[in-house]
C-alpha cells in the first residue's frame, strides 16, 4: 500500500508539473498578476510589427461604447478637417456658394460642404467648380460610401456579438464549509438575458522553490463542489472544498501571499438569445482573499410580491465567520 501511495503521489506531482494554463512557468515576479480583474490578460507585447498585432476592426468591436463613439466622432471631424484643408489648398473660390466675406467663414463653409459630401446629403447651396475641386469632391463621396459601409458593419458586429456580463464579488473568501473550510467567490448575471449550461473552471497559480534553488510557477486545478449549473437566474457561490488533497490544505494567508497565489477563473455558458457560447474570466490574487468570512444573502424578501428579488448591490457583502482551524 505504501508503494502504491508513493506511486500515486509521484503521478500527481508529475501531472501538476505538466499543467500549464498558457502563461508558462518562468513568470516569477511576485508583483505581476496573470489575469486582470476585468478578465484581460496582463501581458504586454513589444518588438513586433504594429500592423501585424493590432486589429483595428476587432478593437472597435470589443471596446466600450463610450470609446467607440469618441473614436467615431473624432475620425469624422478629423476627416472633414482634412478635406476642408484640401478645398482651401485648391482655392476656396472653386466652391460655388461659399461665403467669402471672411477667411474663417470660407473655411467653415468648406468644412460643412465636406460633411455633406462625405454623407452624400448634398443640400445644394455649395457646389464644386473646376477640375480639382470636383475631383476632391468625387474622391470624398466615394470614401464616404466605403466608410459608412464599414461603420454599418461595426454597429452590426457590436449589437450581434453576445457578451457575458458576469459580475464577480470584489473579494474571494475562506469560509466555514460543512466540517471543513472552503475557498469561495460569488457571481451573478448582470443582464436579463438567459445563460444556460454555465460551467466554471478554477485553478491556482503559485510560486514554488524547486531543486537547486530555482523558483518556478506551478498551476493546480481546484476541484469544485459544483462545476456546472443548467440555469443561472440568480447568484451562484462557487466553492472549492479545502480537503486533504487540495493544494490549499494546510496553507495560511501568509503562505498564499509568499507564494504569490493567484486564483484563475474561467466561465463558459450558452447565451440563449443568440445560442452562442460566451465566456468570462477573472482572477483573485492572494491579497484579495479574506480569511474567516462568509457571504451575506442577496435575496430581498418582499411579502406578497410574488417574485424573487435579487439585490446586486449585495454581491460583495460579507461578515466575519471565524474558522474552527486555520486555512
């Protein structure tokens, strides 16, 4: 039996060494986390070709709505300014109907004529006269058709792309769980859309001192009390029981901090409206783990309301819950 246990421990150790979430084992800076809280990878690429790594269309699809509209408006104003300068360069007098009482009024008329040409509105008060002014106007009208076709595809892409708006608790906790303790965090769907077949994977990354004083980063999968739910209408507290075979067994909060422990979370679900797979990521660093606490209920009882009320403002509410023994 001792030989079997020894072989099993060797196999488990070998499996742990083979486990890699894609970050490698050489990231050993304790001040550097692997995943940001918003789910983005904390990786900066340098030395590559700008156009090779930067996808403008993808950036405009995934950026926030605020940034999207700021970029669109800025591009629109800059483009009209450039064409107004071109009309000014070939001679503002070649735009029939332009107010030439002042130099500034002529430029502003050229600017607004550019916007009318770009959008193919064409009110008719101002018209190009001569070869060069007409050529610039023709080029701008063609460019306008292409730009608005691209803008339409961007808007369609943004509206048609399903996004998992999963909210995570600000902190993860170590709380009493059955007769032991458990590592826990809480999630909730911020939107009213339906997510089904929600699956979660949890792993922890820690620095380990191995032979010859070499420090490497190792990754350990954490078994969950429940890794999948069919429906996700309310909140879900995800629990990793800290049993004897858990990588966290016997560790203190100081041990987690000294090993630069980072808990990596990956959620996958099917978005019912689009019937497409969506995912969400985040991480909890050891600094964001509270030992000896428990989550407070998020449900608000309203007698006679006839509906389940879930208060999202209580997602991160915790209270002290002393542990019977240390983590």
